[in-house]
């Protein structure tokens, strides 16, 4: 069912748009009426996604973006704002994982995860926030964190650390930017079915893991649509510094 067009006329930058939740969020935001800049490193995927969204009438601009590179961040936001106009909303979604036991996690693994999930999220939010402050019109920043940032989970030590950093970043930015009318919030999804984890959850080990959840199921990406659209729209006027756990009750069994 199409979403109500609660983002009609709003300019939105979505990072990590080429795969996983980013693909779903792009469709959700477009259906809600947003004018979209889609950022990721795999530009060929963005081009294909943008063409598909335009068929439905959306205004979409693909932008090459490496969130770990400050110059790339500035260039991508410049391109997005040239094409769409000043950004009203950032959906800070880019992220990576390398599931391993802590003792097997290499320095390279750690750097890759922290550079993208913590430093990368910081660089993009900082630059968007800086521009919103200069324009004095406020805005919304939605950081996609994870239940892994709230609850330690086996095989995801470094990933959880990076998402815990993103959660604290959300609260720190909300504190400093509240007086500028900028709302900064985070969504913490549980385990969601995507192309990135499909192989594991199709395995016997993955099926046994899902069987431990109270509802014996993975989340569907559409389960995140409600929180996303609320936080990206005027409905979040009085919400800032909030961290929304959207995990289908999985967190009760993850300790």
C-alpha cells in the first residue's frame, strides 16, 4: 500500500542507498513524496534504482558517496543540494558488518567497521548539521543504528561498538543542535531480512538462531517504515535525542 505523502516537497539525503535496508528506504521515502538524493559508493546500482523510482514519478538524484572520506561527503552533499535544493532531512543509513568472534577480529576489520559506522555517520551528520545551522531553518536527522548498539551480541562485538557510538552521537548532536531547530534521532532495528544476511539466515545455524526469538521470525524491512517516516517528517516536531528500539521483541532473547 502506498505511503501517505508526509514528505511532500522535502529534500532528503539517504546514505547507503545501494543495498540492504537502503534500497527499501529509498522506495519508502519516494512513496512518501520526498525529493531524494541517493548516496553510495556503487553508483551503477544507484543509477538503476534512480531510474526505477523515476518511473513512479519521484525526483531522484544519485550521488557518489564514500562516507569515510570527508571530501567525498562534502562533494556528495554539494551535488545533492545543487540538484534538489537545501536538505531538509538526512537518513544516515550507510553501514557495514564483519561478523566474527572478538578474538578473531583483525585491526583491518575493526577499522573498516568503525570508519563507516561511526566516523562515516559522524562526517555526514556533521556536514548536514553545519549547513542546517547556517540556514536557520532546522531539519531532521535520522541515524540508523542497531539493537547491537544497545545489547551485546555474539560475533558482533566491533559492530555493536560502532553502533553504540552512533547512538551516543545522536544524543550529543540532539543536545547541541536543539536550539537550532534540528531534531536528531536514531532507530535501532533488530535482525531484518536483507540480501546482506540472507545466506546466513537460510543456513541451519541461522534458522536455529531465529527459532530463539520470541516471535520465531526475522523482521521485514517494511516494519521500519513507521518510525522512519515519523522521524523524517513534521510528526517528530517534539522528538529529539530519542533512540527507538524497533526489534519485534528480539532484544528480550539476545542477552
